[in-house]
C-alpha cells in the first residue's frame, strides 16, 4: 500500500502538463486503475481484513485525487503566468500607432526667413493671390509690351465677352503686396512679403505655383550699402556660416533702378554646397533701389523717400540648404518624401535657439 501511494504521489509531482496528469489519474483511480482493482479484492477478504483495508484504500484514493487536483491547479497557475508574461499589454498606450505630423520644408524655410528679417526689424505683409492687372504690373512700372504680361507667362482670369473691367491675374510675384503695404502704412516702412506666386512654367526647377519672399525698406537715407549689409546678414544667418561673400551684377528690373542680381560665393566640391568658400558663384536673388515711379504709384513722394527691394525664391533656398534635388517633389504630396525632408512641429526656428535642426 505504501509503495502504491509513493508511486503515484511521485508520478503526480513529476507530471509536466494536464494531459500527463490525466493519464496518471486513469492509471491510479480510474475504473480499471490499480486502486480500483485493489478495492475489488475487498470481497475476497474476511470482515476483519475489510475493516482494515477498506478505509486505507479509500484514504489512498482520496490522497491521490487531492494530489492530482493540487497539481492541476498548479499547472493552470503556471500556464496563466506564462500567458501574462508573453501577452502582456500596457493598457496606458494608445490603441493605434502614434502618427506624428511633420512640417513641410517650404513652411520651415518661410519661418526661418521670417525669423531672420524680424531680427532686422522687418514685419510681415500679406496680400491677395488674385491681383488686378494694375497692382501686378502697372504699379510696378512694368510696361504693357513687357513679355511678363503675355499669356504664355502669366495666368489671366477668365472674363466674359464684353467685360471691360481691368483684367485680373494670378499674381506673378509678391511685389504687389509692397504697393498695398505702402498705400496702407506709407513711409518709412520695412516689410517682407512671403507667399505663393504663379507663372506658366514647369520643369525640374520651375513649377506653375511656387513661393517667393520679397523685401522692402523705405526711409529718407537708405542706400545700396544698406541693401548689401542686409543681404549679407541674411545669407550668413540662413546658411549658418560665419563667412559670406556677395557679388552684385548690374541688371534690369522695371521696378528698381539701379538694379542688381546678387551672386553668392560657394563651392560644389563633391556635389555638396558650401557657402562662403571656393571659386564658384551662384545667383540667389534680384534686388535694387525702388524706382521713383513705383513710389509714386503707391502714393509716396520719391523726392522725400527712397529705399531698396529684393526678391528671393523660397523653394530654391530650401533646395540649396537641405539638399533637395527636384523642385517638383515639393508638390507631389508623397508622405515618404515629407517624412524624410519634413521638420518636427516643435522645431520652431529662432535666432537665439537656432534656425534648423
């Protein structure tokens, strides 16, 4: 009896899973198990022997059943612990993967430009994207025969037959904002006008819609020297370099006189742009002293006031600074491109904290 007890107690203790435990139960206390067979032998015993063996067999059966029940509970607890360990879930996490938005490079560079010129005392001026022919061309001293006024270069708004009102266009530059700012505030004034502009062109470096920022500073004693200093400080801050060298080349723009295109000394060694060093020159903007006729159109007396203006392509500056090869990708709405070139929403450019990441 003791050997039988020890045999099954040890077997129960060593069972690895519930399936093995069920096999042990059948062998021990099942209908044809060893304990059941022993109980069948009670009929062959004398009454005195049955009084001794009967209670002992029942006690053995109860002990084996208790051991099996305890082992079964232990196996169930172990299985639950394993599931909890492998299927653990932090219920404080969001149910879906967190989506983080990114700032488009155009928006980032616009903020960088705004921060730089704000540090120089320039405010931001805005105006409509659909402009009258007068604000877009006439007020800026652009004559009627100028190529920029032709339909192959400018998007004109539809007019019904017999409509004699002045035509409207999708603005080809943000210079009309300068006229509106002068009309509203007069002189002296220092403003930049960033925004979308439209021209009929499309290739790797041109799109029908792109972004410009134009600057205007009007006062009584402003000269080209002030313009040169302003542009040098801008390039130094924007490209985040200590040394900047600019070259002014005489040019012609209807709204400035004298006019100059500005080149930046740089190096393209290894296909990487390095500003302020090397023997290459790269054109980056157009500029000049505001034409007296433009001041007159805006209601400002050119005999008392003078100043400078300049225009920059925001898209091109973004391409140069952040190594973006194709302008058309700016407008493809490709999330993969935006995740690669985009900026964190918390990466706010400031002159003190730094412009770029």
